């Protein structure tokens, strides 16, 4: 069809009904194209590259060089549990926070197969609501400021639970799962925001994290840099039931905040098992 239009010089040329005029002034029509859609004898493929899986793969060992910077075997996440008390605020993000702010692409993509290494870019593009800087948050334990991954790794080494607080449409952009896997790997328990981008919200759920929204968006303003965050009723986690957290401010005062969630029964099982993959593995033993 493209060739017919090019030869005729007309975009409205119909090779089934329209004619062309040759150099002798005769009206002619183009012959319809001919050929085989598929080879009569099929495709000659001596090696398709496909190998049938063995019936029992439980004894297969996948070996990865322990010194590799680009590949790392994944380990199942442990369940977060329902006793989150006195968690620290890792970062309260301000304004737009896309998946690229949470897990940057570019040169970092070479570490996609190594979760621990790529986690060194976790939330480094997010703007800290308290100082309007990127990758510069307060370590509540030491009082010093440092990069987000460094502070979170410190908390993880001390067994301290952490929470991320965000603005509108948190996690918009691409659907990259590293934006959920990285904070989970580093030990973040919950992400509480004004609103989520839908795919990122689901990705957080799949990794066994709490993805929650403020029932009252203005409660975002109540979260202070030095707060201790405790979940009051996580033991009653169920579909369509609000959750509550208590913020203990450094002046000794408290605020209780109501949170919404969109978890169904199956997704709540993901949380209790540590991730969706953990549940699938358990169900297929």
C-alpha cells in the first residue's frame, strides 16, 4: 500500500479501483502483491533454544558470584508484623515524588539485579519537607544529617522501624518494582501519603509493606521531623477498617491520626506472610 501511494503520488490512491497513466498515456493498474505468508515447509529450526523443565527442580542451585556488583540472589522478606511502635520518620517527602525520585534510573540500572547495591539510590531524589533538600535527612538516633539510604541502613542495623510520609500521587511515573523493593529491603515498614499512584501502591502491597493514606489530608502537616510513630490497632488489620497511628512529638504532646487503606483479604495475607511471593511459595509447598 505504501508503494502504491508513493508511485501514484496521491494519499487517496486506491490500488483496487484507481488507475495509473504510464509513459505511453495508457491507463494501467498495479498487480496485487504475491507471496507466501508462511513457508510451505515451516521454519527450519535445528535448535529452538528451549529446554523442557525437569519435573523436580528443588535440587537445582543457582550460583552467583558473591563478589558480583550486578547480580545478587534474592532472599525472602521477613514479615513486618503487627507491633510497630516508636518507629522513626525516615523522610517526609514534599511535592512530586515519582518512582524516579524513589529509585532513579540512568547509571543505576546496571544494578537492577543486585537489590542491595541499587538500594543505595533509595529516595535520593525525594525532597525533604523540613529542609527542602534532596538526599539529606536527619538521623533521629544521632541527630546528624546524611543521605537517605545511609540513614535508613543505620536504622536497620539498630533494628529500628521506619516510616515514609508523602504528598499527592506518590509513586507516579513508571511501574518499576525497585521503587517498592528498595525501601522494603532497607527496612521501611510503612508508606503513608495523601494519595498514591495506583501501580506503586500495589507494588508496595506485594512486597509486604503497609501502603496507607491520610483520612484527612491535612494530617500530613501534623507529622514532625522528630516524631515517634506507633500503630495503635494494627492487630485488627482487615478490609474496609481504618487504621490509626499515634504521633509522639518531641515536646511530649501527641496526635492520633486515622488512616485509610485499600487492602482486600488476599493482600492482607501478603502483609502477614512478608510478601506476595512468600504466600505463593507457602501455598505451593
